[in-house]
């Protein structure tokens, strides 16, 4: 297998130098808050090369200049493609399953008589919000007054999520969960499963960028899942996003984060409640 292209490789399909890489780093930081470290040159080349092919550019310098000058609907569409290419989407059903055990405990305390709002940030291809919906259904019943907002900056993965169709051997799904919460495909759809309509009805999918100046997300959230998102931000951006998450949550609301994320420096906003779970101060 050939080695991935490196900055300045004369044999590469597209011209790509250090200045191009630095420009990509600046643009994705400005647009999505993502902080790319210096070891990501090969990843950037590989993922953005498809955009150069699709738009007919022969060098990264030409593409980036065109991107920055693009405006109107076409410009916004290409900026979205740029962001889609550079975001990472790793997910599975019931990933970090201790979070879902704690969520079930909180749901039982809350009960099924009062409305409850959950925000699943970085919903990716949908496994996480559907895991939340399954937990709600198994704990409070499928008609509990719970609404889940599932958002992601990547529009392509959101389209997959909203379809709710997966392989029947998807990681994290037991035979019991498959039977309770999915419909099995037949004929040419054999091997596929679709989330049941009553679970899909709990979830609203929406494209959302944490760098947006306005967070118009409706009523305050009781619970926020924002897992393995902050690792892509620098400390300044992390703090700014945490402040804004704090602002859209109810008092004592719970924030679930990734296993490698630690926000003990923001004790004025959130206090540690459990393993990678924080409570709004």
C-alpha cells in the first residue's frame, strides 16, 4: 500500500505545500472551531482531494482561493462540503454504555409525567440519539413526553441518521434490542434494520455548528450529550462552548462527555457528578 502524500510531494496528484495546510487549519478553525495539529497533513490531503476533483481544481491553493471567494448558495454549499470532509465521525450504538445506565437512573427519578428535553450534540450517523431513544423507551415507555434534539455540523451523516437504517450486525445491539426496537429488512433489504417509527418520532434532526453566533435551540435542556467533541477544540474554544452549553441547560442538568475529556478547570460551570458526567452549577 503506497505511503500517504506528504506536504510538498512532487508526485502527488495535487500541489499541496505548508502554506496550503496552514490555510486549511485557519479556515476550519474559523468555520468549525476545529484545531488541527501539525500531524494531520496526510488526512487533510486525502479528504480534501475529493473536493478538488469534484470542483475541477488542480492545486490546493487554487481551490482554497476559490472557496474563500465563493458566495451565495453555491458558496455555502461548498463550505459545508469543506467542513464535512474534515470532521471525524466515529460512533456506535450504546458507546460508553455506563452513560446509558446512568441516564436510565435519571429517567426513573424524573418519571414519565413531566416533559424532558435531551440534546445529542455530534449525533453523527444516528447511533447515539437512537440509543438515547431506546433507553427512554425501555425506561419510561415509547410514549413518554421526551424530546431529543440530535444535531451535527456534518450534513451527510445527518442524512444517514434521519433514515435510521443500519446493518443488522451493527456493534452494540443485542438480539433483544433488535427485536424490540427495529424492523428487519426483507428481500433485497435483507441484512438491514430500520428503527421503529415510535422511536424515530422522539427525535428531531438538525444541522448545527457550535461556532454559530446564535444558539436558538428552544426550551432549556435537562440533559446534554456532547461526547468526544471538545477534544477537537483548543482550550479557549472549549471554554466558550462550555459557557454556551451551560446557558441552554436547566439548573442541575447533566452533561455527558467523552472518556478523554475533563472539565475540572470549569468548576464554575459544571461539577463532576460521575464518570465523565457533569452537573450544571
